[in-house]
C-alpha cells in the first residue's frame, strides 16, 4: 500500500511539473522597459508561446510581486496595485506566424505613473510591474507573466510612443461645410508623445462612397502585429511627412496642402492621418525570444488608441458657404435645408454630436408634423444614417422635414436641431 501511495505521489508530482513547465513557457519581450515617470507611456509587447487553450485576462500595474496563489509565476500584491489596463485601451490580439504569439499594447495611464512616482518618494523601489494573467480553458493553473517598468524622465531612453493626437482645421473646428470648389481651411495635428524618434507617415482622404476605415485602419502601424500591418486599407494619398521629434513631448504637424483636397463631388470626405512604424530600440520586440516568429518588430510611434478622423462636407446648394460646426454643438449637416433630391438618390442624414448626448434620435415626418415617417435611435459616435429606399414613396411630391434630438444619460432631451425640409422630385 505504501509503495502504491508513493508511486501515486511521484506521478502527481511529475504531472504537476509538466503542467508547470508547460505554463512557464510563456515569455514576454521586452521584459523590461523605461517609462515616463510624469505621464503616459505606450509599449508594444509580445507574449508567447500562448497555447490555443489559453485566454488572456486582465493586465495590472503594481509595486510588488508575490508568488501567484493557485497559479504559475508572480502576480501582483493586491495591496500595491496602481491600476489596470482600461478596456478602451485594450488592443491585444493573437499574433505571430504560428498563431501562438500574443500582442499586447501596454498603455500606462498618467494616474498609474503618478501613483508609482509617489510610492517611490516614500523610499520603496522605484520600479513597478505590469502583470498579464492568462486563463486556461481546460482547468490548468492560471499563468502570470510580468514586465518590469523602470521609471525614467520623458527623454530619449523611454519608448517613442504617441500619447495623444488631436487633428483639426486651422480654425479649430472639427467639421466644416464647404461649397463645391471653395477653399478648405488648413489642417494640423497636435501630437503628444514620450521618448524621441522619427515620425513618418502620410495624409490620406476617403472619398464619398468609399468603404470607411475600420478601427484597425485607424491605428498607427506600430500598434498592430507585424503580419497585420500590410493589411491596413489604403486611400487617396495627399502628402507624406518624415520628421525627427526631439524629447520635447509635444509637436504640431502641419497638414497637407488644402488645395489638394478633393471637393468636386457632393458628400462627406474623411481626412486620415496615417503613421508608420519606425525603428525604436527602446521598445523593439523580439519574436524569436517568445517563440512567435523569427524577426524583431519595430514599434516606434506605437499608440494605444485609434487616430481621430477629420471630416468635411461638400454641398452644392446656394447656402452651402464655408462654415464650421463647433464640437460642443449638436447640428444637422446633411441634407441641406430645402434640399430637392432625385427619386433614385440615396439619402444620407448626417449630424455633429454634442458632449451632452449619449443617444441620438433621428425624426422624419410630414412637413406639417401630422404623420411620423421614420424614427431611429443611435448611440454616440455614429452621426450618420442611410435612409431606406422606401422613404421617397412615403409622400411622393410632398415636402418632408427632419431633425436630430440628443438624449442625455438620464434619458432626457439635452439638445435638438432645428427642422430641415427635403423633397423628392417626381
């Protein structure tokens, strides 16, 4: 009986070692980085190999590591947690040639850097840690993998990353309405960054009717796994740029020559800022170290968010003079008031949003308000509705009116646009 019991213990111990060895094969590169002690830092990380039965969970920052209770590796001491990766900044995804890699964009918020800095002022170790947990779908122990964050200044020894980008017209308005053939205000991008490096990229424009960009298309190339970067959709190129950014933290990038912006066709145009990945030795990720590929991934100009879109609208009506819509104001954009549309013309309703609105309701009714034709509800961030073909059949030859109503978080009306009219030619 003792021999059987001893054999059982040996077998259990060997199995535990095998499970532990299998789990501990997950590595990360880079496993240590310099970060901005006074603000945000974004770093491209690659984990691997991550088995298909492993699911990534939360990533948190803390001041001290302890043996993971019930898991493999070192986890955060709960008493020293500074914060966790916000959902809006979670751009992680599977990657690598074999599919066993895992790309994680570590976006350190200023609040985490501030708490780490304040903790260091008390005399504790100035380093802090980022810990990513990987769950098992087959009942194995959780795996914890950590990255050491060494506090530094905002200078050249921190990764070159974009921490904020604001794109606008020179008149500081996010949206402009312009008459066909008229001039468009100048464009600029105000960029906040950490580290130092070369900013290289291009300005592009999306023409009316073209497939709009996805969120992956709006990311900087360095924010994507290396195999996904060539898949970003390309549009009409306006100009290119290639500038070196010193460790100042802020830079204003001038936009393309606005004389090159197309404006002959009525509709919505999207101006895109596209930023390429550049060499940055402070945050290069070696896929070979983690078993996710044979190459080093350059991640200069990585960002933990999609780049903003700049919109302008071209109209042909007599009242479509150059004008601007403030970002703090709900306004109807298209169709223009008193628009007369062809029977086979697709109707697209567009509006600018208000910071007070969480939901938006598009209302279309007869001009006297006696009959509702259509009512549709949208979440924030849409600002667009393509009407169904049957709209023109609801009141042939008659005038319709439409408006947009902004609803706040308490489901009360926050703002509403004035009524605009439209008519289909018979």
